[in-house]
C-alpha cells in the first residue's frame, strides 16, 4: 500500500453517503478499510441496482475498501467484531446514537477491548438534545439547519426544493470524518491515546451557513435582526413557511440589485459565471463592458434600498444581461480572461471526464470492478509529493473479503463455515 496512512487499519460501520465517503477518502490515503455490511448489503448498494447487488451510487463511494458481510444482530457476528477490533486503529460508525450499543459496537464496549482505539461517531443531529434519537438524512439536515430556506426555491405547487445539486451536508460530513480521524491519529502518534471523535450532518450543514448562523449584534441590524422580527410577525399573522422564505429572499435580493459582478449569465449559446469580489476586479469587468460608472464603487453614500438606486441597478443589470446574451460563450471567456476577470463557462458534470483541464491535472482515475468492469472516477481531492494518495481498487462486491478477514483474525475454515451456516456471516 502507498499513501500517508499506509499501515492504518479501519473498521467501517457506515451506510449511504457521509460515512462511506469519509472512509473512502481515508482508504485513498492508504488505510486498510474493512467495510462491514449487512448480509443483504447496505441500502446504497441496493438502491437503483444496474446488476444484482451493485449500484453506481454505491460504487462511487466505496472504492479501495474490503467488504465483510455480518449480521450484527447475532452474538457470533458481535464476537467476530470484538476479535477483529483488537488489531484496528480506527472504528467509524454513522448509526443513530442508541444503535451501536445494541449491536455491541459502541465506543465504550470497543475501547474496553482496544484502549487506544480511535472511534469516529457520525450522527444526524449530535448525540444529545431533543433531536438526538431521530433518524436523519441529508434532506432532513438541510431542512432543519436552514440550508433549504437559504436556497429559497419552490416548485410549481409551492413545495420547497432541495437546494443545490448534491447532498451537501452528507459530503461535508464525509470530509469532517476523514479530517477528525487524521487529527486523532496525529494525537495518538504524539501521546499514545485514542479518543472519541464526534461529528454530525447538522453541525456540518451549519458550518456551511456560518455567516447566517453567526450572531453579531454590531453588524446584524440591517439583515439578521430585521428578518427575525419580520419572521415573528409573519407567524403571528398566520403566514406559512413559503411566504416567510420569500419575504426573506426579497430582503436579501434587495441588497443585490444592480450587482452585475458576482452571478451567472446566459450567453448566445450557453452560460457563464463571473466572480468579482474586489473593487479592482469590478473595475476590470466594467472596462470590458464599457461601463464608466457604478454607484456601488463610486458613491460613498450609496444605499441599495433607495428607489433611485433600485431603478438604476435594475437598468444596469438589464443592460449587461442583454449585452452578454448577444454573444457566444467563447467571446466572453476570451475577453474576460484577457482582462483578468474571474470567469468560467457553466458545464454539465457528465461532460467533464474527458475535458483537458481534468485530464492534464489527473483529476480522473481509471479502475476495474470485479463484476461490472472498467470505470472512471474523480481522483482524491488533493495530491502529495512524498506520499501520494492513490485509489487501489474499485468498490468490493458484497462480502468479497469476509473469509480472508476472518482467516486473518484467526478463524479456521470450519469455523467460518459454521458462522455462515448459522447466518452470522455472508
């Protein structure tokens, strides 16, 4: 094995996205990850199967791992875990807080067997509080954290639409799992001590909403304080969620009227994004567009809520939208890049695996699955000059490594056969 975590052994009890993604990141770093699955496979393995017990969603999150199939409700499987854990460095779990103890895989039980164990525990909402025992997935975490409200989008029936195109809270939590595990490994290397590492979908969603979550009275009067008062009054009037969100969005959008600098535009044949967050960059964009003056940068008394400012801002936005829509994407990419304006075309992810930017930076890796054959995936998220991470294999078929892992733990072929006959292993 290569990578900075070569020699580290991890026992994974996770399902769906956050835990599997976090453990896949650790596996890419060279750790030996033994993923424990139920005998029928974890839910993501059997979701939208394209062949028996294989799905694209599962394969995208479980490369470089081994698979051991155990029925953790049986005493035999729990005894197997207790033997294996003696020789592992990290356990990762993403069950509801009460489940690990019932299955005999909780931190207190396992650290009694392995005192220097690092145990990474990922839950939906944290281990304490009124929501602790609720089951939760990304869509719920986005809802309760305010992520959904921040998106402010609704379908034709007025139902809130999940913001973004991915499971943001899940993937953020996956990074937190890997980061927490590595930090705990460093502490163990310095002190010899293991520890419990906790994270949740909720806290990671809130971290992505840091400015909205943060209370800063000296700066909050115009936005946060006004919104809270407005929301309270709206509820007292009997208004619903959609009306409150729309009122909030209108308040935030008022401050963005005339902001031509940080947004997406339709072009003649596609779309582009521009991002100008400094006065110098905004001036570069104005130079390209032939705009001589913008009160945002030139008038110290500019107030975006004044009627004249709103009228001028709307007119400026319409003017720029019309200009950009009149020419193809390549035209604007060329002009903005030459001027030093941050710009990029809006792509579809499915088109990018053959893009020269992706290929030349080695952002795609080719693997071969035991059952489904060749595939390509996105690379690990960073490179290292001395200990480069490298995916070693595609995701494992269910239970592929059960016998090998049990044999390495000292079980005989007859014992393994007996476990299988009793339905403890698969």
